[in-house]
C-alpha cells in the first residue's frame, strides 16, 4: 500500500494565521517575473562596466549577488512600495592600497558612462556603493570589492568614503559576503512540502500579475522552484517588512537586514511553519539585544564565518535606537500570538495583519481570502468560522464573518543563472 501523503502545510486545513502569513509574504517579495528582469539588468550592468573603453575594462574579476537577493529574501524597498533593491558585489582587479574614494569614483565613472550612454544620469555615488535607479522603482546597488588575500577567495575589502567627510574618515572594511551566504543557505533548511506549497501559491500569484499586465508585455518563464523556499526565509521577509513599516517615517538608520539574517540563521531549524520560524527568530533577537541593552552596551553582531566583519557597524547608533527596535520586536511578538490564536475573530485578525504588514499587501490578502470564502459558502463546500477554521461540507452566510477595517496609515526567489 502506498504511503499517505502528509497534508500540505499551506492547505485547507492549515491554521488561518499561517495562510495569511504566506499570502502576505508572496505579495511583498520579488515576484518571479520581476526576478527575471533583475537577472537581465544584472547581466546588462556587468557587460556595460566591462565594455571596451570603460575605466574598468578587463578589471572585473567577478560579479555576484549579495544580501537579500542571494538568500532569496528580497522584499519591497523601505520608502518605495513599488520598488526593489538588488545588491551586487563587483570584485575588482585593483590594488588593495587604492584609496577608498578612488575605488568608488572609478566604479561610478564606469557605470555612469559618457553622456548619451545607457545609464548616464541614472547613477548615484553612495558611501559604500554605486546605485543605478530604474524608472519602475527598482534599484541596483553595486558594491566594489578587492580581494584581501588571494589564497582566501571572496574575503575582501569594501570601501567607505562619504563625500562630505575628510579623507581621514575614509576606510576599508573586511567582509566575506560569499561565505556568509553559503553559511545561511546551509542553515536555513528547506522542507520539501512547504517549499512545494509556497511555490505553488507564488506561481498562482505571479500568473495573476501577468494577466493584469499589458497584452504587449511578454510573460516571463517561471519555475515553481523560484517561489519555493524555506519557512525561515519567508519569516525573515515578513520581519523585514514589519521593520520597514516601523521605520518609514523615522529619522536615522534602521536595523540592517544582514543582522536580521544572521539572527535567523542561528536559530534556523527543520520545519514548515512560518509562524514557528518567526517566533524563534524574534525571541532570539529579543534575548541577544535585550541582554546587551540591560548591560548598557550596543549589540555587536558579526559574520560567523568572518569575525572581523561587523554587521552592526552603523546601527544601532545609540541605546535609544536599540531600545526602539526592542520595543518593536515585543509588539510584533504579541501581534503574532494574536494572529495565530483560534479565539480571535477574523475581522480582528484582519486589523492585526494590516498593523503588522501594511494596508497594501495585507488588505489584498484578506480581500482575496474573503472572495474564496464566499465562493465556498455559495457552493456549499465549506464554512469559515469566526476563528478562521475551515469546516468542510457546510454552508453559511459570510457577511457576518468579514467586515472592512478602518483606514490605516502603516505600510525572491533563488538567483537563477541564465
């Protein structure tokens, strides 16, 4: 007798809170269609920098994704709800002694190009990278690096040179982004059932987006594997989205994504629950940051495979900034427990989801869930109780189960080689 297939972790019998978290994550991540566009732009930038006559012709050793793109956790940007930030490392064949400002200026010149060229006027020289801004809101951040040791591939120096600061403030920072990405991906296990279930939902949403696009636009190829990922990565995406909302109207820096990814990697464990992964990550962050805060010091988070690299070198700036985010995490933990509670009514869960992740994605998730619920009620196949439980084979009115919330002001796929 064939073994029974376990139920899908995101199927009809899954907790409502889990379904809402998954659908929200799908709406904030880089859709598979835009992922292909990002890959095409990545390739175009690389070729442009290496073009004949470029200041960096024959001086680029390697291009590779870093940050969220490399661990499949890219989400919409902090202040551009329709934009995505894609992070790239450009490993350059330059002298390790070249002044930081000169390295950044050289990369800027190579990307910006002469007047009339593809990217001219669309490029900004930042403190540690060069940014290409696209009209659709996507940003490509290219960080120049130089190998620190030829015998230790990818252990590199990046360069910090703020234009308004004196040269004495410029510096080189030792990093090993490549090794950190490998470390994280090893530690963020993929549950096959979860990956398949999440990938199928991501594919369905991407198809919906493509149907809404202009008829002249080609539909990108898609693999369900592009949407499939571990519950740890999905949880990290949601936590980053919540952070972005909290800091949208605050001054100063926000907690760095790489720090959050490091925390997530340390507590990653087998499983297929988004809520379980979120709970573990938040509790770990609260423990480590709370311990530092109680001792009157700033949290110090380092690359576990390159201890010279500090993920918290620019945040928190002070104890006040640290305390602010600790309070955010406490609030998030409380909201998560309410969202997963079977005792809370669906309208209240709607409000909580919007508070956690914003009116745009959360509101859309609830609206679509309500439409599905109504169809099920009409054909007599299901009832969704006020707690969100699915009851098969029942029929009832949905009007009392869903109602609009008051207006609110809050608001990745693997890197595929072509």
